[in-house]
C-alpha cells in the first residue's frame, strides 16, 4: 500500500458562507450530494461538518444523522466526523455524533489554542482524556489534528497514558490563524516528531493549499482538500465544486506515479473498524 494516497475531502467546515462562495454546501442534502460526487471522482474519505438551519457552525446531532444517512445510502466513502463544530459546546454535544453514528473516524484536536486571535478553541485535558477513551469504546479512530508542535507532544503523552492507541494518525493543519504557518519547513518539522509507525496527512489553508499539498505528496503523506480549507481554485477564481479540488489532486497524485486509495484500501491502511458492507 506504500504507493497509495488517502485523499480526504472536507466539503463544508465551520466558516465559509454563501456570501463567501455560493458553491459551498451547507445543509445535509447539499453536503451529501457533494460528498457523493467527490466519491465518484475518487475521494477516499469525507471529513464532515454540519450547519444549523441558519447555516451557522453546529454540532446538531440531527444534521449529522441526516447527512450520514444520505451518504451511506449512496456510497462507501470513509466517514470522519468533526468533534469541533463550534465554540462553547458541552463534551456530550461534541461526542454524540460519533458515539451514535459510529463513523470510522472522528477528529481529535490535541490541544487548546487562540483561534484567529479572537476566541479560545478549547480542548482541555479532561475532555481529551474522555474523548480518547470514548473513541476507543466505540471503535472510532482518532484523527489527531495538529495546529502546532505542542499538540504532537500532547498526543505522544496520551499514547503513553493509554488514552490513544498506536498506530496514531495525524492531520497537520497549517495556516490556521493562531497556529503554525503553512510553510514546507514547518511541515517537515512536524513530520519529524511523529512515531515511525504513525500515518499522517496534511493541508495548508487558503493560498498555501497547493505548496503544502505538493510537499506532502513528495514527503510520502496523505492529503486533504476542500472548501473547509480553501474556497479558491486559483488566485481570485472560486472553485465551483469540491470536485474541482479532488480532480486536480487525483491528477497530481497520478503524475507522481501514485494512486488514490479506495475507501476499502483506506480502511486497511488505517486499521478502521466501523464499516459493515
């Protein structure tokens, strides 16, 4: 499987609005249609956020339930649900979607940070311990989201304590305001910190999307694309669908003599459990 690349699509996220781009999918039917189109194009995994009826960031269980149902009825793409769809949520609100819906993966944001220099993105130690153990109980693999180097060290601490289990899977998030900037040097540094048996993926936010994508592929990592991280296909040109990003990335992977992993190959590579054909 060393020639296979896991291609994750993050269609929605918590921030883009229809005012930013009319093409971003925000409600369950839109999101499911977009994920299905990305799967048909070749995406391996979908990272899912949902919005409330006013299109604002949300951890609404009903929205997750509907979105997951609509996707699962149509395709076998690997599902990865966020646990961070807003600020000021209870632990239970953040965990209920993956506890009830049993996706293969869910996000594990491994530390607290000052988001956009305006608010606190809180992931306190008690929550991270509870989150890790609850994921183990439900056979949901953590996607360890890393916004700065300290979060890698947090993950290694929780691995030693048994809160996380090897092999770990990291998602390096570069360019978030308040986190590490999206440079190739930072990417190489973060990769140097993780265990030998760990798997990893990375993406750059906004205009650094392509440099980080190319560097990640060159370094042997997996990649994430989508409107959660970047709404522009090129400078000043909005992507008209998340499919645009998937198609370009698939071409790039092929040019590097690699192949996009199928959903089943992704499950094998990451040791995922929550999938019944």
